[in-house]
């Protein structure tokens, strides 16, 4: 029986037999920035800046929303210097069962803790928050329905007023161009990010994801599937990842409305280079004096180049939302912060 895409995605990704709940987890199907130790090293530099801004609290919390099987937290725990590690409290927020072998001092829970003091991470989480899809109908948008068994789509009824209002604001029809043939209603992601930001007492929320801005929304939507390292059709049967790009400016406005502070939005290649990630190849002379060191440096440069490639992972957005703490004088990334918009946001 056809249902809305949001309901279909919820069951396919997070139901009892959902893609993210059963099996080996996302790492068996694709690799993201969170799976690369070089990202962990860069995040530790950011965490050190935040730690200083917070006055070196004890404990300092690090919460990973959409933690997969805890890969990123494991990297950060291994790389943290002893003085920081002694104060660090790690929490994985994930609906999947706790994986075997995870250290007992990593907290595993389905919801973020309250009144976090520290860093809340959401790396490629928002793109998996289920949403509905709409297409133009006679005089108004109408919901797109999908058969969970085979992905066949059919037209549905009109949108709720809140969904229509979201589209009017964040995905408006262009006045001088052909209208999009389908859109993704990002309101659930705004609400999810606002709730995550609201769990912070003092600290920083960081979302890393691929997305788009209002001035350049895609005409054909972005909903797709991934399985076993390949892009496949978005069939909501639980056998594959289902993902859609994030309306990152809408999400940012929702978070800053809760926090009451400016957010910063930069692309990953800019953020990582500001945090010391360098994709330049090592000097060839090192190969003759330290062959093993040269190979390690070459591998690191290759990973850095992948993480900072603007046409790939480097094109991801980094959305930084401080709560109860000001960034250092240079800002988190030497980027101009965006002023909050009072009274406007996702909720």
C-alpha cells in the first residue's frame, strides 16, 4: 500500500529490520568522512578550541548523534591526549543495538543527554532524517506516495499547512525559471536539529553534511539510495541507505533560533584546511631517507586530498552553532558568522 516517503523512510531505516538497525552497519556499504582518522585529528583541534572557550570543564562531553557503530568516537578516544582523555565523556546517540567490543566507558543511548557541556557532533546524520517528497499539482503542491516493496511512486493528497509554509519560505518557486518537478520537505530536519541544539547547555553543535542553499535548490530533488558501495534506486524496503541532501540554510536558521547566537557555515575543505589538514604530497627526498615515513605521509596526503576535494567530501557543509559560549576572536574558522534571525526558524 502506498504511503508517504517520510513514513516509508522511517520504517526502512529505523524500524525493527531497518537498514541502520540491523546487520553490520553503514561501514559495510559506504565510507564517510567520519570513518577517516584524519577527520578525528581535525575535530580534536576544534575540540581543544572549544575546551579553552569553556574554561576546561571537568567533565567535557562529546556526543555523537547518529554514531553508526561508534567509529568516530573510537578514533577520538584513541587520539585524545591523556590530559584531555581524563576529562572526556563520550556518548553515542544511535537507535541500533550497542555493538560488541565497544568500551564500557562509552555511553550508548537513543536520545542525546540533557544540558550537555561540550561538543555535539552530527556527521551525515541530517541527510538520513526522514522527510516527505512533493511534486507540483493543479494549483498547489501534492504529496508523493511510495510503495515500500518496490519503490513505485504515485500522487497523494495536499500538504499540511506547515509543510506548505516551509516550501514557501525555503524552496520558493523561481519567478523566471521552470519550476522544480519535485522537492523534499526539510521541516523534520529543522525540528531534529533544533532539538539537538536544545540539548546543549554550553558548547558547540556541529553538523557535517552535504546540502544546498535556497538560491540553488536542485530542480529534480536528491533522494537516492546506497548499497554495497554503489548508488542505487531509493526503494524503502530496508535493504539500503536512503538519503537526501540537506537544506542547510533552513536547518541553520532553526538552530540559531533556539540558541539565540550566530551560526557559522563553511564548506568542509575550508574548515579542514583551517584545522591543519593538508593534502599536499610529501617531498620526494623523504622517500630515500625514510621510505616508511614517506609512504605514511603519502597515504595521509591522499586521505587529506579526498576529505578536502570541493567536488567530493570537501564540498560538505560544516554548520557550527555555539550555545552559551562565544567563539575565539578569529571565529571558529576565520569565517564571518551569520547573524541570528529573531523569531524565525524551524519551530
